[in-house]
């Protein structure tokens, strides 16, 4: 495996891209797939960022990795570049559809009901309940964390920026 690219913030709003050579095997397959870091400030390089899908970008974070490759907590990137989905929960989020029905799944689901599992759920506050849903050109936001979608943003021209917003 080649290098692993990752982005980390400094806690003050700035972030930097970095690259490292894998020195750890966190999935136990005998292939070095992770780099050791100290996320929790304990002075030990016992935390890791791993590229388990082999695309060259870190997609799993492991805290307090032991010699057997087990960690105290594991997280996966939800697709937004944040470690929002706890693997300990089976990488599943609770979420509510537009009809109010509760479901468990994700981070990819069929949120908009088009029969395609291509909509992405995000959990920005890491409480296990989706607070953003990205569905085609629309994004839904649960601004107050009550499980109901409060705002719908639309990108009609496909440039990646919202063109319209509506309170739900």
C-alpha cells in the first residue's frame, strides 16, 4: 500500500492536509494500512488513521489501539471529511424520513424515496441521530436536534452552493 492522505484541524478553525506511510495494520489482514498519531494527547502514538478501502485517503480513525489491533473506539468518515459515524454502532445512524418515520442505517440511504441508496446522512454533533441529509440537489437540516427536518436547501444549478432555502 502507498501513502495515506488525511486532513486534521488544529482546534482553532484551521486544517492541514498531511500524508504518511502506513506503519500499522488495524484490520488484521497483514497489510500495513494505518499511520499512528496521538489524537488524545496522552503522549503515545496509540491512535491511528487507516485507509481500509485502499483509495489513499484515511477513512477510519481508531483511538487507543492496543498491540492486538483493537481500539477503545473506532470511527469512520461519513463522507464529509469528519469522523462522525461510530463504527461501534455498526456505522449506523438513527434518522427520520420526511414523513417522520424513524429508521436506522447509513451513512448511505434512500432518503428521497427514489429507489436509489445514494443519499448521505451526516451526524455533526456525534449523538447517533442524523442532523443533515444530502439527497441529489437538496440538503435537509435538523437545526435544533429534535429529529425533525427544519430547513431544506436546494442547489438548482448544480454548482455546489445552495440557491434556495425553505423552512419545513
